[in-house]
C-alpha cells in the first residue's frame, strides 16, 4: 500500500483547495526509490533520477500524495512533471502547489475551473521547520530588509526573531509560488515586504513590479499555522495576465 510510506497524514479543505500534509521518513529510508517509483507508476524525470536519495524521496512523496488527491477530486491521473524551470507543470484542468521541509511534505490541489469571472485562482503553499538561532543570524540579511527588521523588533518584540524570520520566509516563498505562473521570473526576497501580522494571517506588499500586471504596492493576505515542527503558509491569488501597471 502506498500510504505505508507516510505518517501523520492530514488532509483538509482550505477555500477551494484540498490539501494534504504528511511525514515521509519511511520513503527516505527505502532501499531503491527509482524501483518504488516504477512500482507505483510515478515517472521520475532524469534530473530526479540523477539526484541524491533525499531529493528522490521528496519528489516521490509529493507525487504520491498529489495522485491521491487527483483520485479523490475526480481529476485525471496525469503525471505532474517539472518544467525547465523546475516548477510543476500542472495538467489541463488542475492547479496546485508543493512544498517540502525536512521529512515532511505539503501539497494542495484543485480544479483549474475554480475561478473568478476573468481569472483562474492559483495556490501557493510553503512548509518550513523553525530556523535555529544560528540560521537566523546567517539568513536575516537575505530575507529581511533593514526596515522589516526594525518592524520585527518594534512591533513584535515578544516573538523570538528566529520564529518571526521563519514565518516571513515561508510567507514570501508561498507568495512567490502563487505569483510565479503569471510572472515567470525569479524574484528576490526584497521584492515583497511584510506590513502586518496577526495570530493566523500576514499581509505582504510587493515592493516592485513582478510583471506587467502584478505591480509594486499590491497587498496580499496569507494564512498560516504553526506547531512544534514549524510553520505552514497558504495563499490564494487570482491570476493576472493583463492590465499594465502604468494603467492601474
């Protein structure tokens, strides 16, 4: 059984998306991951076949959970392969998002027909283990601007900086995944900044134009949950492919 390779399996609905999160330590310890992929009908692309076992296990875990969701949602059981930019190529009629951290994986999937009048809804998810104090000291300059760091110290001094940094890092990653299908370009962490934080949501603002449609000043809310392991962040946006920023 495929599910024997997972533990702490959780599944839930969030807005129009079905999400699944699980530990895949058993997959990490499997003797022959390429054979297991073949046995379960998951195609491992050449880049994954040539990768270390950790990457193979991450990829296989995500695809097995996504297949389970495809079945439950009545979607076609198509392979979800990476494109040249390594982002998932979602089959026609499907949209989703994937994240890994340590030995845990988080996936979300929905019908591409889940849309507003003019645009398709897109999902961005990110899962992160809590950063250590040492990691925080190393990564803070890359993730936070000087203004954001002051905001953390003044507005949320009651939260340890490693936890705040983990949360903001995960938020920016989830936002990037949601916007990437429209923008198709790599964005630095400085391309968005945090401007509000509640017990379950954060508000990020784009600090520069990400595309002709996703303009500097755009604000996007993200939902988050924390536990002893770390944080998971979810966001949903309506796809934008028109309306130049100069006209907004």
